[in-house]
C-alpha cells in the first residue's frame, strides 16, 4: 500500500530529486528490517537517499511530516497501516487498511507550512505488545475526556498563535478520531467553526491508523482552493498540529488518482467469511497443494533486486528492443546482440493482456489463480500474476497496470516476499 500511495504522489515528478524517505506505521511486518528501504527499492529511488522508519505512535504520520518539513531537499513522507483485530471486535468495525503519501520540498508547492506545534505525553489509550498481536483499548469516555480534550486544544492554540491566525479562519480541520463527537468537541473547544470539520472518511475506508492524518490531508488538498487554511492534527501519546495554507498552484495540481480516485476504484468484498480467511482469523484447510516450502534465498533476492523489487528490465542499446527480464542476449531475433542491455523501468509502463489463465487447480488464497502474458504498449512482455480482477472479467486486450504486492509469505520463517502483479488499469 505504501508503494502504491507513493507512486500516485510521484506522478509527473522527477524521482531522482528525492533525497529522503520517511515511512510511518505501527504495523510494520518485520521487527528488524528497514521498511522504507523496501519502498525506496520498489520506487527505484537512488540508494544514496536517507530512509527512516517512524513507528510506535498513531501520530507517527504527522511526526514524520513535521520532521520532513524541517529538512532540506525533497522528502517523500508515507504512512501505511494494516491493523490486526479480533473478529467482531469494535476495532474491526472501525479500522481499515490504507496508505497515503505526501511529497515535501521546494519549488511550487500546493500548500505551505504556516506553523506547527507538538506535545508529548505518555497517555496510553491503547497498546499492543510483542506478546499480543491485537490492540488492548481502554474506556472510550476516559480517552475522550482525559486524552483528546486535555491534550489537543492547547496544542492547536499554540500552533494558531505562532501563525497569528484566528481559529475562526481555519477552512479545513482534519483530525482522525473514531470516537463519537470527539472531533466536533475538540473543534468547539479550540474555537474552530464546525463547518470546517472535514469528512473523516470512516464510511469509505475506516480509520487507517498512522496513515489517516496524511490521508485526510491528501483528501482535503484535492478539494481545496487557493488561500484555504488547513489545520492537521495527529493524536497519540501527545499531539501534533500543523497549519498549512493552500497556494494558487493547487489549480494546476497533477491529476493523479488521489484518495477519491482510489476509493472509487475499490473492489468490494461482501463475504465476511472470506474477510476472516484473508486476515488469518479462522483456520482453514488449505490442502496438499499449499504444502510447499516458500523459503526465500536472500542471496538470490539481493542479486536480482532490480528485477524483483524495482521491476527493471532491459533495453537493447543497439536495436532498442525492450525485454523483461534483462539478459545478456537481446531477444530480438534480428539482433541477438551480446551485452547491450541497459536498465529500463517497466513498473510505470501500461500493458494489455495477451493471454490468460484462470487456474482452479493450483493452490491460491483467493481462487482461482489468475495469471497470463502482459504485452507492454512500448514493447516487451512478461508472464505474471493478476490481482484485483474477477476470472469472469478477463479479456484479451484488456488494459493493465503493474502493482507492487505480496507474492507469498513464508510462514515457517516469517518472511514476506514482494513482487509485482498486473491489475486492471485505472482511469485517470
């Protein structure tokens, strides 16, 4: 999700200009691996960038944004969350999986920072430990009264005072909170007009944890006008407040999918049983065909990281033929030149289905297993798995795009292997 959010944020941007990446989450899959490094590799960013994971708080997204705004050069700030929850729990009903990315830098920004303020206090409204994969949450009224209402309004006040902006002049107030009436109560205590409160997006995607503040900011920018003032708040063991002003550049905003486009593109799952199965909340009989060793050879993964993680193929410098994967010999039968392959990025290239199979025999967590040949519009082809598609909807010639996904999980060793899959192309 972090990779896809970042790709959308970087539409039309020069990735070589990015000098830092900050990745915020409280649900990183590895305890000892740089997740921002995985994202940087999938985005084909320079290995010279600074990459840092920011974790352990629901306001990790706003904290990462504040840190990026204090630095130099272009920084990609991304938040992503996949929170586990017990079946039929309140957390399951309110949370969602999601990611958002914001690019911070110089030039012609869509919004500029007017002021920021933070407060850090070890207020524990919920927690999750190594011994328990699910959140343990305290009483909601106490979280509202002793947490949000005590911590957030003073931070907002300091932020507005630094900017010399009156609370009534805030155009958009963005603060993630699933507790009923908390956002309106905080807005009232801070003197912010109730009309300024932004849609929390809970109905469409749920609360996405550390990513949600960045998601609300992205969604608000999509509908903002020049001069609007956005107050963004992140809550968790304290609070962050950022006041931003939208610039005239917003009218020339790059037309990426954004939050609205991705929500419109969603593929709904109406089966609660399948939802439980996908999230490993029920034990399934997976059959003999699932009993394969999925150990990943880390040395091979490292040697082939450009192919596997960055989805980089080759282009023959002699005849211009594109091919995936890159090899020592050009696949053009009229060329067959040796050692002429130059790296060529395939991840952002559009393609179409050349042939396909819906395999109902091979084990798949979401059967049938759909895969086939993708022929890229610019040249080159690849045999690859499909995702986000129904078997009955497969058609030769259907436009497809590449998406970074989990290839499989080695449950015996706890290793997730990432690769690219083909999904129906989104209309922009």
